[in-house]
């Protein structure tokens, strides 16, 4: 079978397609009917996540991304000429899934431009072991890392601008970030100044394990926005590491502008992370997409744990999480920020299991801090090919998470 090509749409056709797709997605769900206001009487507090599966031999990633994106959002938030920042995870020079898959960019950027977006910018600042932006010097280059991991070429080919935070002169590069909940940052949170200049944010994380945070998904991707000083504080104050990730996601520049979190998964980083680790190829690639970052991350976390079940035991045995996590974080602080920071170090907590809702990792903490509690259900709407049977079973296995699988039909 030949690959399906992505078609070009006028803005009028695009809006017609988006509205029709949203209506079909809701009317085609199994179970109770969805009301005119979008609510489901059986799950009135439900959150929704698209799980789109596709055949890599028959469908271009850009076409799969388009379908998932338009099922997840009707794009009504985008006005003609609005600027959009597409936040990737380019924490290193390593290939995906150690970073965001470059394959996701063409579809996302094309949809944005067809919907009338003005400037579309792709960017990040790599992790401290690759880039440090200091008052008197800049060490390393996110742009060079993006060149090596494929994100630079993919962004430019799709017609986006590329913006690396450390390329802004230090005195102008960061603005204060003020979490809108009770927080542990004090006045130490500084975020990239471009957040004040863009209208909307599309969040493109990867599906990966993280040796300190447990997992690196949508909310963890926000760490890329913060200054080197704030990164030092995050790691130094290990006792509040998980809480600070949640708090970061409440600053107005993020919370008020985040429109969609979307993860393309053709490979999962199932051990170690955020950089090195085992790359598990998926027989059937999938895309997770949601307007709600917490719901996205909940489904993504369960998907990551499912992927770990498919990882060779020899690779799992070499994963230093959780036993070595605190020692590695202390070492990280000392090497990149020196003895003074290490002397103030607070113990990082890591957990044997990430599967129970009570474990205080950032995904679980976010439900109370960002959403006022867990929803009655999270509706996972499947589209494209049928979802992998073992993944589907894994998502609904633990009823404490309230996952409900429904099919989007057209």
C-alpha cells in the first residue's frame, strides 16, 4: 500500500473539517450520548485524551499527527495571525525518543499554518549537562543539539522559526515566573522571556523514563523553559523536586497559553532517561493528544509502564531508578553547580512503583494542585487503527485511574 499524502486545506475547509471531526468524535463514542455542551452524563467530570494508532508503512507521520490533533482540539483558540510556540524536548543531541520525535513537527506546523497561525516558532534549551546559560558565558548550544538530533532540519523544513533560549543575551533572556498556587520556588523561578511574547503554546514531549522524576512527559517538558539558576534550585532542593514541576506548570505564561499536549510514540525510552536508556520500538506507532496536560500525562505514564513490560529484563535490571536516583542527583548538582550548591542539597525521593495514585510523583500531585482532584473518569478516545490490545488492557487494568476506552468513528 502506498503512503497517504497530507492534503492542503483552505482555512474555510479546515474549520469545516475541524468542527465536523469534533462532532463525529463525540457522536461516534460508544456508551452514553455526549450532550450539546460536550459533557457526558455518565462522566460529567471526564477528561479526554486521543489515542491514535497508525501503520508506519501506510501512513505518513504528518497525516497521523493531523488526524490526532484535529480530534483533540477544534482550533477555535487560534485567531488569524496569532503566534504559536511549539515546545519540543531537545534536552540532548541524542535521537528520539531521547528527544521529541522530529516526525511530529511537519504535521503540527502544517495544521497551525493552515488554521491561520502567524509566526510558528520551535524551540527549547537543552539540559545543563549540554547547555548552561550563565551571566558571563554560554556553554554548549541547543541549536547544535537540534542539528544532531534532527529537530532543527524538521522544524525548518516545515517552515517554522527556531528559537533557542540561551541565544538571547543573558540580561534579557528570562522573566520572573510566579506559580499561581502555594509553592516552594520563592523568587528563584525564572522562565524564558519569549513566553511573554507568544499567544499560544503547543507542547510536544516524548514518552520516556527519567532517572530522577520517574517519567518525563508533558509537565516535565516545562523544565526546558527555566533558567540555569532555576534548574540548579530544582535539583538542589531535591525534597521538593516533584512539587516544583507541578508548580512550574501553573505560571500564567504556561497555564493560560497551553493549548495542546501531543506525543508521537514510535519508540519509547523505557529505562534510565532523560538522555540515555533503552529504546523500545513500537510495532504500531501511536499518538497521545489532549488539551488537558494532566490527563495526557496520566495516560502517557500508564503507556510508559506498559512499554516497560515489553522491555528486556536485562535492560530493566540496569536502570538505576529508584535506588541510585538520589546519589545521581547529588552528583549532578555538584558537577554542574559546584560545592556550594551541593552543600545545601536536600534528599531526592524516588519510588519503587509509579503505578499507584498515592505515590507523590508530579503526575499524581498535579490532580489536586492543578485540577482540584481526580476526575470521575478519563475518556481515552481511540482513532485510526485499533489500539494495541495489551496496551488497552493495561490502561483499564487499574480502576483507580478511571480510564474509559471509547472509539472515535467516522
